[in-house]
């Protein structure tokens, strides 16, 4: 008799959501974003289910101290269009880092998540702060070294 194989599909409520703390100091932006996106999505768990939220929360500190390789610091730009004629706005990485360094990491992680309703829900599990302090000490996040 042949043994049946059953694929278990876990519900969001059944997943155990943990909190992790990541220090972005001297981390390469793309590598950091890829590892964080994997944790937020839940791909590092054995119970990973593609259509449900099985991932964990991630708090990133020291966003202004993230590193980029090669000529990326001088060449990378962020574009936004207001949908009006001539409404293209282009900002360099140095401008964005000076004004809001959290956006750089948030944007990199968001690009690595699914572009669906699930992706919009998952990006809310990422908390990025430019300094050492964060308001999530009550959740007791575990320190994660990437």
C-alpha cells in the first residue's frame, strides 16, 4: 500500500510570530535587505506557507550606518512621479540618506517582498530606526546577527 503525502497548510493565527533586533551598522544594504525579507516572509521556518503570513517582526537600528559597495553611493537614485506633466522627481542616495535614512532600507526590503495584498501586510512587520534606540523593548526582541 502506498503512503499518502499530505501538504500541511498553516494558518496565520497558528504561526508563532517572534521579534528580532538587527543592527545595520557596517552591513551591506542588499544583503541585509535580502536576509530581513526572508525572515519577514517566514521562509526561514519549516512551517512556511506561501499564501499566509508566517513570518516574524524585525526591528532594524542604525539605519544611517548601512554600507553600499562599489560606485553605488554616487550612482544610485530614487525616482518618484507626481503623475502631472514634468512631475518626475529624482533624488540621489546621499540626499535620501541625509533626509530619511530609514527609507533606504524600507525600500530595499519592500522590493524583495511579494507585490500583493500579502506583501503590503508583510512590510508593516518591518520597523526601521536611524539611531540606537527603538520603542519596541516591551516586545523583548532577540538580537539577530546576520
